[in-house]
C-alpha cells in the first residue's frame, strides 16, 4: 500500500469520541485507508457496507436495542459507502450518543445525502477528512523525487488513481475506462434527479474540453442541448460526487472584473482524458496547457487539504480578457499564480490586477519549479 498523508492525520483523532468520516471519489482508497488504520490499532472491526442490499435492509429504521445487538462487543465499527443507507445520519447519531466506547469510521463517495445527514445529526461528534487520488508528494515519499519527476508526463495523461499509478499504459486505460464509464458516479445515476444519463455523459465531455477556460452554463447548454438550469444542476451533482470541482472568479467590485465566472476542473487528469478517449502523448496534443493547469490546481487542492492550509481559491479575469490562472487568499493577502508548461523568458502579470490588489505575491509555476508550488522540498 502507498502510504497516505491522511493516515497520520486520522491517527491523531482516534479514541477521542469522534466519528471519523472519510469522503472522496470512488476507488481512491478510502476503504484501504480504514483497513490500514484498524490493522495498526491491532483489533478487528464490524464492517457494514452500503453496497450490500442485505446490510442496508438491516440498518433501515433500526432501533437502539437492535443496533446494540448487531454491534455486540465490537469496539471498532466501519460504515462503508454510508450514503447508500437510508437515514444513515440517525443511525450514526445512535452509535455516537449511546455507545461512547465505540470508535466509528464512516466512508462515503458522494456528499449528496451524507453531508446533509451528518451535519445535522453529528454536530460536534465528527471529524471529517477528504481523500483524493494519490498526490505527487505521496508518490515522492513512495519511490523518491527523481522517479516521480520522470513520470510527470505519464501523470498528466493517466492521473493518480491508486490502481493506475503503477500500471502500464494499456492497463491504466482500461481501469480509467471502467471508472469514467460509470463506476465513479453510479450513485448519481441511481438518483431521480438524473433524468437523462446520456446528457450527463455529454456534459462531462463538454466540461473536459473546457478545462482551463471560463465555463458559461448557457454556452455548455447550447453544445449539449440542455437549458442552463439543468447544466448547473448536473454540474453541482458531479461536484458533490467528487468528479469535478469549481473555481470561482475573484471580484472585489472593480468595474471590469468578471463577477460570477467559474472554471471547472477534474479531480484527476486520467478521468478527464478517459472521458475524451484521448491518451495521446503531450507532443501530439493541443491541450498540454490545460492538462498542466488541471494537474497543478488539483494537486494544490490535495496539498491544502492534507496540510490543513485554509485559504480561499479563485481565478481572476476582466471583461477585456486579462487573466490570472489561480489566486489564493490567506490571512487577508493574495497570492497570484500563472501556470506555464515551458518556463517563460519574462514573467508578466496584468497591470490591472497589480493596481487593484497592491502588495499581492505573484509567481509563475512551470515544469522546472512546480515542486515549490506543491510544497515539496528536494
């Protein structure tokens, strides 16, 4: 198993009366992470998986007495794929309220229902971790910087899903094909809210082609044959299922700033490329810049989450198309980043941004210095 950064983060909360909730896309290693944690505790656990219809039936509308009988003397309880249980929030509340000796682990691959249910029922009783595909830094720890640096093009094409990182091209494409064909968002397809699965596929393809660009729901709707409200709703569902994530525009009421823009990225480059059925090498692609931007923004997202770095993230653009790829706001200060695959001869930043946000830090991130952006020190 590739060591995950969250292993240490989770261990700090064991035995403190908190339900440990791990959410993230399917197939990123949530269950494996819980198994490793339990193994290190030296105990066995009762596993209740939401993918099993019989188990779901057992927990549906369960009483405290029946729950105590089901758990017995087990002190480690795992509720896997919890979003598939009915009224799971109340069940988890019964465990945390009435069985304080139990260490509860909960995993979920969709925040559609899980977040709402646990927010109300587990207030003050949970600690939540989001697990992503493996990160650049985790792979550096696994086999060293030089090895991982040599695989940079491979990562831009095939991404960081655990089954993918050590597979050759053909196997990686098969794994990613299975994921992008529905496994990773099968919870979405079971919802009544998804009336047209084919429309969801078209939307994913359209979003994959617009990585790095500002996305307008009206324009996407025209491309796929849907109204803007449906495009926004489906995009929101995709985000809650950890397929894509949105980056809003930075606007502080400057007259010419884009006020309600958004960019949309994929949590993993491999999924994006699989949706487009395009794994051509970088030398033959017109979208290397988009792949590089998606890679950096997704890796920065992982880094910030795993190191508890709290910031607001944006992109910046004006109506005259002046743009900065990525901006973070932390402790009242702005840090602006431009992403270039090739190192530029001279760094340039829009004067309008520098004038409107004086004192902001600026940096260009390229393939010769990106480790600093991911806070990896050789």
